[in-house]
């Protein structure tokens, strides 16, 4: 038995903070949470004293690329062998866990490396965050992400691609509804997979019990994906009032990944980022933030996602996304919810992670300072005193 004494506790769901709480952990789950003066701690229990700090759920990143290095120019890495990608993914997963992220969803990896990494984690070969893996993305021929994805054109090819990924062990299917910034020669605003292709792909994934996510930046592509029944829109740069209303009605989540264009615009061509990517990203930045604010105001379910692995968007710095969401108009508590309970909903895992409550997995952060006064403290690993993954300490 492990008992954590918490001076302050944020449960990931409710507003406000509980003071002087005891969190009891047995095995990998939380069994009891109560005021300290209501519990008698057994003599043989392990006790972690955090009476001067904050306790909160482990953070969740709904959009990472563990195989990508965050290099200014990713082109030199495009032909790396599978083993190199796997080694980098392990190293990046370790950085992410130590930064307080106990669960991540990897959306796109060449050779389905993330699926294989997940299997290694589940077999206790590798100590890493809980992983939701997509394997390769599904893209049109020559479209965004085609280099590391499955190229599919027409309804039968996209159905075949989805079935191939399900066979490989994918938890979620990533569909490329529009062009993007980092693929040379494609436009972020252009629709790629057609509405019909998306409808058949989503239906096939759902038939197999898998969630779906779409890279979607342009308005038409986003609309196609939402109308097709997609579960989460990644990026969502060019939203409009009608799409936002439809997302609220359908329960479609938004994973905004504000970090990706922010980092590209901050470092620019001077930092070594390809000119084509800088120019495309600059056109998106302001509209991206406006769409985020409109979706948040309307009540769209928003989950934290960083797109970690894009230029200067390093693994282990994931919590910087919280700061960007707050700067864009989200309250600190809602930002924390986006990175805990809401993110768990996006992943379909809200029955076991994303909050501090009896019966939930003991994925917990011990933090110095008040993240509700300054959410930025979570972006500095010096403020992360301890990370518990399933009740086991991951960082000392």
C-alpha cells in the first residue's frame, strides 16, 4: 500500500482544489481518497509526503510522433531504417514520461513502429507512458503524410488500408483529410481524402471497434471528416460556425496542437526550417487561434495535443501546450482538464485514466507550485517532484 499525503489535490474533473487529502494506492489503482484526518495509515504502508505541493492526474497528450526528432528540417530523416526510428521512439517516450505525461496517443509512424512499441510496453520490456497507437496514417496518393503512410484512393482501398492497420494492432485510425505544412508540394487548406472515402474508412474502423482521428486543417476537409463521423479533428485550423455547431452536436473532439505552428513561426527560416513550411505555417497561425477560441467558447470537447516531433516541438516539452491554450483564452482549470479528463475521453479511456478517483489507475503527478495560478510551472520538469505510472514511481 502507498499513501500519498497531498496538501492540495486537483482531481482532473471538478473545479476547485481539495486540501489535506490522503490518496491510497494498492497495486496499480487508487482505492481511496479522503481528508487526512479521516484515515489511519497502517504502520507497514509506504508514505509519500507532499503536504506542501499539488497532486494531479498524470497528463495526457493526444497527438505525438515519437519517432520524429523535432529537427528543424525533417527531410534528412525521411529514409531512416526501422531500427533507428524505434530507438528514437523509446528515448522520446522516456522524456515524455519524465515530463509528467503518463499517456500519449501516437498519430502516425512509419513501419507501424508505435504499434510495436506499445506491445513492448505491455510486455514490460520498456518502461514508458501508456500508448495509444495508430501505426501508419491513411493518405491519398502523394498527399500529406504519404511518405510514411498507406496510400489509398477510393472506398475499397481505404477499407483495405483500415483493415490492414487493424490487423497490425492499431488502436486508432488516422485519416488525412487535408494537406499539411510539413509535406512539400501540398496545401494545408486543400481537401484530400474525399467525403465518401472518409465515410467508408470511419465506418470500417468503427465496425472494428477502433476510434478515428483526422489530420484536418482546411475548412472543406474538416467538414467532410465531421460529416463522416470522425471522432477527433486534429489541428482544426479553418473552423467555421456551422462546423463547430456540428462538432458539438456529434460530440466530435478537437485536438488543436497549438504548439506546432507556434514553434515553426517562432524559429522560422533562420532556425533552419524549410521555407515552404514556414510560409505555410505563417498563413495559419492567426486563424488557428481564432478557431480554437471559437470552439472552446461553443463547448467543443478539447483534448490536449502537441504534435510533438515537428520542428523545435520537442518531446518532453509537451506541457508548453497548456500555456498556449491559456494564452489563447482557455482558463487554467479547463486547460488542465484538456490534458487529463477530456483527453481521456478523446482516447476512449476515461473509465480508467484522466482523473484522481477510486478505481482509476494511479497515474499521478506531484507538483511544486500552484498550476492554477501559473500553468506554466508544469512545463518545467524541475517542478515535477514525482511521476507515478500505475502506482510505480517513474521519476525521482
